[in-house]
C-alpha cells in the first residue's frame, strides 16, 4: 500500500461521481477498489475469481479514498470492494484501538452489518499495518531489528515520516506512550511517495512504512518487528452488500476460497510487480490465481 492511510483522513461525506447504476443488470457483480496499487490488485483478484466461478463482473477501479469507496458501496453503486480491518475500525467506525486481530475482525464485521447492512467475508492473513523500516546498513550498525530497540536508539537517528504520523494516536504519539522512547534526533516530513527516497539517499535513518509496500522488497529494507504488538491488524477482506450476496450466492464461496492465499509476502511481491516491474494489475492477479490453482 502507498496512500491508503493518508486518504482515510478525509470526511466520510465525500461525493462520488459514478454513472447511475440503478438500471444495471442485477446479475452482474460490480467490484470496486480504492486508488492505490494494492487495492487494484486485490480487487482484480476478486473480480477474476468471481468470473472463474461463472459470474459476470463489472469493474469500478480507482474510485478514490476509503470514504468515497464506502459511499459508493452504501449507495449501491458497487457491490463489493477490498477493505482493511484496521481502517474500518479507526477511520470508518471511529472505535478504540483493538490489537487482537480476531476480536478486531468480529467487532468490525458486527458493526458493519448492524449499521450499514454490509457483510465482511473471510479475511486474508495479509496484514498491511503501519511500520517503520530502515536500511540493512543502519540495522547492522545499531544492531536493531525491533521497535523496542529502535525506541532506545531513536535519539541517534533521523526519521522520515508522512505528516499524519506525527499526530495520530496510532502513530508516533502512541508509540511514545506504549513503548517509551521514540524521541528521534530529528524528524522531517515527506510526501508519501518520497520517504523511501530519503532513506536511500541517507537523508534519514528510519522511515515510516506500510508492511506490504513493494519498496521494502525492491530496496531490500529491514522492516522492524513490532515486538510488543502496538499496531492493530490491517487484514484485508471483501466487504459486500447483503443484497448482492442474496442475489448471487456464489459470491461468498468464490471470494472465501481466495482470501487464505493473500499473504503479506504475496502482497509485497505483487505490489513490487506492478510498481517496479510495471506489470498490469490484471496480469498480476491472473498469475496469482494460476499459481495457487484458483
């Protein structure tokens, strides 16, 4: 993921401009996505899995932020899209942090069904959580592979961060309270696409990350282990309108079958293929399904 968390700060009332779908074929499943690489790939995996189960699919990719995709789903402009449990908990439901992945999923699933008549299907093991990354050289120099070690070494290190990381309770303030420490020698903020460049230019020693970013694999970075489990899980799952499941009961088994194969390492590999090898998301999704016999 590259921009999901930054976008989630927009107001839920954002307006979506889509063609009027009221007259569309009820037998067609309309699959949407947010507007970043990982969302494109996973939504395409869902779309192709549905097609392989015999369903017709209409694609509405690149809708925009969490709030825009959620508005489209609630209005019935789309039938489903991939969403993250942590995003749903914090940015949609505005509920307190929950660090147990199973409890988090149940909380989100129950609240979405009760409030919005939306159904969360089986979550993937993939966890696109927040993280902090460094180079192999810095990791070796400071013998640092975990957040506990970084908390102690922070006064000697420079942090490259996106602006939201400095103020959100699930970011730097929360780390300082939960772990102690994390008082960096210096902090500079960057646009979300530039923070890894600062790390590679040696303008920073540590950078904020999302744990399935393709850059981690591309640049052979060290993702520091959240050894005290501060960050909530961001497991991805299909969120589906209850009416669509009623109309097309093949949706649920088709998508539940693919979710167990979407792991963090697979997500990093697929993000890398799109962002750095310039492969088309549909081709990457198709290769993923073939590789797993789906």
